[in-house]
């Protein structure tokens, strides 16, 4: 990991300090809806933004602010804003730039919730999206229109692990004055920092690697201070996708071990990917850490490690994917990711079940595609579990 020692210190300390009132070392959970002002003038000043302070948790909360400060420091961004879920963060981040009659250029290989928002919800608001059929920056450039107001992408992408050249796409967008949003969930700031590479805004489902333990939902948007302030005033207050203080505290706790968990995740994933790449039942493994992956060299340049997400195509197709799901013993059949425990999902029968087959195949999600979120168990046990699951 680049600047590993500095990152570790930020992961533990950024945004947090002992409570001045009590000396409590851990950030308190300010489980309060409202905050009292000393007098009418102070309340008016806090409400109007002329004085720092808190008045209502939908407008801000000390526990949530600690999380926002920590994630902004880890991402190298100007500021951050936390949300109730990753999808609340994604939709709000997009709405921070896009209005009626605007156009978005987006990667075709995206998390299903983001794809649905861009493909079905934005048109209801009078905006449109062109989905780029590849990860090539030249194809993004061809899709730009005079009214393009945003470029949205993921790398590595969900669930086929496409790799986009972050710096090259940011240069293209910045030269045209178009902001960029990247979903950095799969990598986490421990492995990839897009904002120093030129990206405008980074979003996370904090439910995943930032939390790391599968026990809290949240999302975070990181970007320029003026943009984050606008989101705070114009989007989160009106749409109300505010994270609870308790969930913010759980994610804060999770981030303190992010720099320890991610190397273990990644080390396991490399060995699992190499095992699967040799298996006769597997047609293709999608993992940027393999030299055979078309985005391997770009990923090596912009990531400090290749992550713990991978997917593979079974030669046995749809039924084969379901059989592997039924036969695993350690991998949990669950649709999330980023947990300390290893998770498995057959995309065609679950997450992309409602997507027409031709569209699903165009994205690269074959009938036999299985996605793994590789946890931190003993890798020998994970490989043995997959080996026996594939022996049908």
C-alpha cells in the first residue's frame, strides 16, 4: 500500500480526538435528534450557517462529522458527506451535478442500483444517460455531447471487474470542464485514491470495506468543499438520506482496521483467483491481479493492490452457477461484499435476474458468472471449499 504508515495513522486518528467534556478516548455516539443553543442569537447563527454548531441531526451531528472528516482525509478530498446507504450517496452525488435537459456519460458495467438510477430514474427528471460499451477512454470521449454535465464510472467495476484508466479519463473530463464521479467501493481508499489522480468526486458504499464487518449501512461522498456544502444544503436536507449516529460510529470503528484488513483480503484473493484460473470447470476469471486480465497493467499503475473482489465464468452455465452456490460450505450465500467473511453470489439468478438476458450478456454477465467477495479466513480453507463445490 502506498504511504502505508501515513494511511494507517489517518485511519486510526483522522476526525477523532478525546471528548473535551469527559475525556472519553472513543468518539461518543451522539444519539440525539436535536441540539440546544445557548440563546436565540446563537440558534439563529447556527441555523443560518454563520456559526459552527449543531441543531438537528439531519443537518449535522458530531459522530457523523467525525466519520466525514476521517474519510475525506483518507481519500485526499476537500470534504465529505455521509449518507444512510451507498445508493443514497450515489444518487445524491449525481443529483448534485445533473438537472433537467442535462446528459450523463456512464460506464455500462456498473453496480445495478447505479445503472437503474441512471437508466430509469434520471429520464423521469428530464435528464439522459449514454452508457459506454467498454472501459476505453476513447469510447467515453465519443459519448460526450454538448450538454454532458457528468461522467460516472467504477473501477474495478461490479461484477465483471472492468478497469478504467482513472487519470486518463480525468484528464479528458477536466479538459472539457466536465466533473467526474467514481464509485471507489471495490478498492477502498486503502488501495486506490482517485481524487489525487484528477477525479472530482469519489463515492463509497461505506456498508462494504469501510465498515468491514457487515453490521452497518452507510454511504459517503467525497469532493470539493463547495460541492459538498451544496449537497448538504440542497440535497441531503431535502431528500433526507441521513446516516444514523450509531451506524456512523460503527463505520468509524471499522475504518480503524481498514489498513490491516485489506492486505489480508487481497492476499487471499490473489491465491483464490490463481486457483480458479487453473480449474477445468472455469472458462474465465475476472480479477485484475491476473496478468491475463485486460486491465492488469492499468490496475497495477493506479492501485496499490488488486482488491478482494473477483468473478468467474463457469463452463456449466446457469445451472453450474447455482450448483456451486448450493455446494459451498464456508462461503456465505449473500449479496453484499467487503465483509471479513467470504461471500458468494450467482449474478444471473439473483442480482441481475430482472435484467433481460441480452442486456446482461452485453455487460459481460454470463449465465454462469459467480462473484466472490474474498474474506480474511485461512486461504487454504477457502480454496478447499471452492474445490469441493466445483466437484460436481
